[in-house]
């Protein structure tokens, strides 16, 4: 019996009811399904193989998804099957966002509002630190002889300078999603909702803001708009903090993609993604404004 059928059969409230199962596209570390029970849709997440190597803790994800649901930003968690590490969630009726739609006028302000609501919710189970995650991924790459982008080791000293600069005046941590791709936003017609809490944890809010600005390809004006909407105003130090975390977003997720290229059975060009992200990180570390950002976060 396929795993999804086993999972559906375990939900007592669904027994004897009319059920249809539809596989959904887009998951890079999970297999996702829309399960309709007597015309009521549900979202089912089934973890992919070997995702523990990517530092995904499914108990942490479950705990944090419940906390995010309390803010009404995340979907409600309806069932959890620990033997499958599978979650059955509220199916959010709405439009899955794209980079194009989130670059429309006013959207940076709307997503900043959703992020602010999430950050104001209950604390998450554990912390998230991209510098330590990068160390972990480098160790996995070494142990499994995973090929990493050219020039990566030579940039570790610069990555250390970024961490040192950010630690001089750290911000209080808040519950963050930490992986805000465009597709992790859904517009339900009233509000922007945030899904997928695999990498969630308490973190510097400027990582969250910088990460999503990087993922969405935001220009300077949109970066400032996000900062202003979130903090109630922008400052040189906050913008610099976001920009350094934009770099760290690519530094860490480039290794994630390299590992995925080695272990994943999904038909996706993970290696191309790793190179693209690393090249983008290098270009920002070599940019004339980089030393200024390091200085600005200290003030």
C-alpha cells in the first residue's frame, strides 16, 4: 500500500467517507498531497527520504507549525502521525505567490506584516543559526564527499567576518520561518499566510527579512520598504543587517542544494541552484558596499 494510502487509513474520522487523493507538485524535501474528504480539502505533508541529513527535525517542525497556527499566519495542524512523521494541515484556499506577484506594488509591505505577526507569536521549540547550519552542512559534505561550489573554503574567513559583525549588537531572537521562498506565501484574499516550517526556529528577525528579500529578488527600494513596514522605520544599521543576512541565506542554502544534488531523487537541477546561489553570494561579498555593511551593523 502506498504511504499516502496508509496515512489516510489511519485517520479514524475519515473512515467510511468519500476520499480522493491528489499529488501536488513543488515539494523539494516532501511529497505533498491534497486529500479531499466529503468535499472538504486537507493538506498532507509526507517527509522525503534522507531529509535528516539536511538538518530537518520533524518534531521541531510539528511543534513550530502548531505555534505558527496560533498566530493565524500558519495553517492549522489537524493531525500528526509520528510513525510517518506526517502532518495533516488546514488546506488554505488562496493563491500561491510567485516572485513576480510579490514584486508588485505594496506586496513588500504585506509580507512584512505577515512576518511581523508570525514573529509576535509563541516561541518556537529550538533556535536556528545559519552560521552553525553552514558548519553542519560542510561537515556532511566532507563525510559524504559531496562536491561543493568552487572557491567555497577560501571564503570561510569572510563568512566569519560577517558573523563577528552581526554579533556585536545582536537583536533579540523571535520565532522565524527561515525559508521564505515565494511559494511559502499564500494570499487567502484577506491576509498573507506562511506555510512550511521545516527550518523554523528562533532567530534574528533580520535573517528572516534578508532571506525573503534575497529569495524574492528585491531591489534596494523593496528592501527598504520591507524594513520600514516591519520595524516602523528603516535605519542604516537595520538595512545593513538585512543585507549581510541576504548573503548568509545564499551561503547556507548553496550547500543545502549541493547535498540535495547528491541525495535527492527529485527531478530538479539542485547543482545548478547551488552554483547560482554561491555565485550570487560571492558577487555580494565582492561588492563595494560590503565593507560598509560590516561597519554599519556595528553602529
